[in-house]
C-alpha cells in the first residue's frame, strides 16, 4: 500500500474544498505495513492540523480479496476467524500488525486517536461555531462510551 498524495496536494485540495464552502469528512488509516508509532502520530497530527468537520479513523484490515489479505496469508499473519472480526468497532476487531507494531498496538492507537481528535478544544470550538452546542453535546456524549475490545 502506497500513499499517493503528498502534503502539498492534500493541502491544496483541502483549501480549494473549503474555499468552495464544502465541509470535509476525512478518512485516515492506521497500521499500514510500514507504520510505526511515529508515522501513525504524524497521520493523527495531520488530521488535527486540518481540523476537519468530521473524521473517520480506521485500523488497516486485511479484507479477503485484498492485497493486504494475500500478503498476510503469505506471511502467516493471524487474521480474524469470524467476519465481524473485520468490523472496525467490533469487540473482536483484529487489524493487521505492522512491521513494527502488534495488531493490539494499532487498535489501541486508533481508539486513542479517535478520543484525542474529538476532544481537542480546537475541534470542539470549530464544531460549536459551525454546528452549535447541541452537536458538541452529542460529541461529548459519544466520547463517554468506551469501545470494548478483545485484542486491544
């Protein structure tokens, strides 16, 4: 898996989208094969820098039929034994380990990144200004709920 867009291209796309008055939902993935804590932190910091209206954080999963799946099979990497093990929010979620991190490390980082992003005071203030206090209250309520994890 290669990242096809550099920082400059991302910045330009974000600026153009915002200039058009469009809100952005951004998707980020943690736990790609070469990820370590530093690269995942850089990804989270990028998301926080742009302060998107909403983000989704995903742990890399070796879905059947994907190149990650084929690579995992060849490398003898433990994969989910049941379909819901591929669910991002499932208790049995089992993401890919990386060259440097365990699957549990990736999952914990993803869950902590979610909390960090959505509790960031800068993000909360932006949401309050754009969407109102009711949405902030919803986010605060959302953060009270822990995701149960078998492998984190």
